[in-house]
C-alpha cells in the first residue's frame, strides 16, 4: 500500500474512558433514528468484506460466525459487507442477485438478532461493479486478448498484414514503441488488466446502465427486506459503478455525466426505485465519498451537493468514506487484478499508522461535517455516519458533541475488538483491545484471503472458534464475557 512520504508513526490509545454512569449519559450511547429504524446507540460497524462466502456467493457458517461475533458486542448497527446485486459469478463475494441466496441471508439476519439479543439493527451493503480482469501475461495478451485493428496495421506500416503477423510483430515491440502503437485503453489492458469504465459508451451494457441499475438495486433491496434485514446501504463509494457515476471523471454525454446534477442523476434514480419497491419501515441510505482523493476527482463542493441532494430525496442515512479508487492503484503483478486500495486514494480510505502530519485518525471528519452542515442548512436532519480511524470513546464522543456527525463508524477497531462499544458502555473501557492500524487485515483482503486481526488470530481456539483451512489462524475474535 502507498504510504505518505513523511512516514510519521502514530499509535492509537485508549484515551480517557468513562465510568459506567458517565457512559450511560454519553451521546454515543443515546438512540438515533435512521428514518424508520431506531438504533439503540450511535455505534456502527461499517461494511467489511471478510472473504468467507462460497465461490458462488452463498452465506457459509463462517459468514454467520463473523457477524455473530460483531453482534455480541451489540453495536447500534452492523452493515453486512458489500454484496453483489447481479446474478453473475463474482468469486467469493457475497451475493443477493437471486432468490436462491435468500435462505442463507435469512440465517444471517436470524443469527445477528439472536446474538445481539435484539439490540443491533442489521443493514446490508448493495454493490454493483463493472468488469475488471487480471493483468495478463504479455504473450497471452498479444496472441489472444488484444483485438487487432487496422490502426495496429497502419502503425506497423503495412495495412495488409495478416492478423497473426500483426500479433507477432506487436509482441516484439519495445515499451516505447508499444506506447505509440497501442491505444491508452489497450496499454492499460496490457499493463494493469482490462477494466470497464462507466464512460465506455461503445459497450451496450455500460451505455444502458441508467436503465438497468434501478431495477437491479431495487430487486436486491426487496430480497434484503424478505431476508429480514432492517435496511440497505446503497454502495455509492470507492471504485464501483455508482461512485464512478458520481465522480468528476464521469464525462458521459447522455445526461448522466458532466455537471454535478447529471452525475447525481442515476444514484438518485436508483434510490427512488429502491424506495418505491420496499416497505416504509425499511431503511434506505447510501455510502458515498466525502472526497475522492484523486487528481481530477470530486471535491468537497461536489460531495456537499450530493449529500444535500440525497438528503432532499429522502435517504434515511448517509455514511461517508473517502478515496479507494482504481485511478491511482498500483500496477498489479502478472496474474493479479488491480486493487483500488493500493494508491494514495487507497491510503485515504484505510489510513495506516505510518502517516503524514494529519495522521491516520479522523481524516474524514472535516469533509463529513461540512456535508452534514450543508444538509442542516437546507433544513434537513438526515443522520450522517462518519468513519475512518475512530478508535476510542473520547474521540467518538467529541465528534458527536461537536455535531460533526450523528453516528460513529469504526471498522478496524471493531475487528480488533468487537466488544469495544459494550466494554465502554459497561465502564470496562480499560479492557478494550486497541487497533494498531497496521493494515494486516487489509493485506489479507487484498489477496482475497479470510480477513482476521493480528491481535487475536494466533491465539488458541479453546473457545471453539473455527480456524482458516490451514489451521493457522482463528477466524473470529476470542470470546469475551462481561
Ligand atoms: C478488510 C476490510 C474490508 C472492507 N470492506 C468494505 C466494504 O465491503 N464496503 C465498504 O464500503 N468499505 C469497506 N471497507 C472500508 C471500511 O468500511 C472503512 O471505511 C475503512 O476501514 C476505514 O474505517 P476504519 O478506520 O474504522 O477501519 C473495508 C475495510 C477493511 C479493513
Ligand atoms: S489487523 Fe487488527 S490491529 Fe491491524 S489494522 Fe487490522 S484490525 Fe487493526
């Protein structure tokens, strides 16, 4: 992962912990409504893909264990990992694109309800993404993947060259010569792996996204409702389809790109269709970027506009993230796919303990607070969830008291210690296992390996915890009994 050149090291600390009585009065532990759904407290476990689904996208016992473990900490809400809305093979990513996924998802909602004893509300993050392929072997690229065109023949100086000969000659060119002969898209396909963009208007299915997306998201949301979730989080963040529509890099000329209001159009259409199709007691919100953190990407003025537009449209909550884009991702190794958390924008999404003068804690607070302020200035009070490096009570409570956000999200801290909110609430904050922000977990995510935390995965499984197939790592945090 990219790291800021300053390389300043930071350490998360427990901070001052409240007594049980103080905690009871703290804003963090007061209820909040996300539209029709009441959270018992303002604590939130954001979506985290743990790579525990089957290769066909079904819920497994390991998926159940993972969410049960978070549920035992009784946060106000848990958002289930990014879950694919299409009925297409997506590797071991959880899926909700067909009714056959419902029994597993139902088991999941039951398990969370039981494990939290009804204290935690459960949402699921709905994701769509465009095709991305692994970086090819150059030989395979030139012999099979590249579509040979007359432009290649012209560039090679012989318009009548047979296709096989074009392939052989291209294979023999130097990097510099290839830069002259291949289009930017072809070069990217060779050096990074082929990747579709929302601006690929020559592809019918990309051109038709404004027609296909609302129905696909709405079908998935209806399934989520049938499976017993309390709501959905539409994934409008990071490197995926809807975030790409919102991005300032979206230059589509069909009314869904260019100006801010056009870029917001499809995300608003999707929300409207989802809202129309689900019950009124089902929460619908989205996760979007407070800043894209890429050159030429959306900035605060754009995202404030989006936040207000989403609130005006009636979203029940807004959860912010930052960065996490393909645009500045590192070149993957041959045989690997680009990963949107390897560049500077990836760092902004999951900042590590080695950082710059701003440090890794709360980098998304200021832009999130600006979005929230604009929503309030517009006369609305849509709750806003802020996430990013938040790891102790003092920090979380300050954000709430200063009206920077309404709900506090903590992903890695909750992975390090799924009971941390509960421990604080019970006045046992000194026993919290604090995240070191090393991004060991994120490294596993990158390799699509089961995500675990280095603070507990080497401990024995004397509490019956399941382990990774090689037996080396626990799959869930050790049990904690208050
Ligand atoms: C292993 C892992 C998987 C993640 N998966 C998702 C995801 O599915 N959807 C999403 O919106 N964010 C995902 N994130 C980002 C987190 O939700 C969160 O925004 C980020 O880790 C920063 O918050 P933190 O500092 O509290 O960890 C993931 C993060 C990690 C570490
Ligand atoms: S592995 Fe554990 S300690 Fe390290 S960043 Fe992830 S959650 Fe934090």
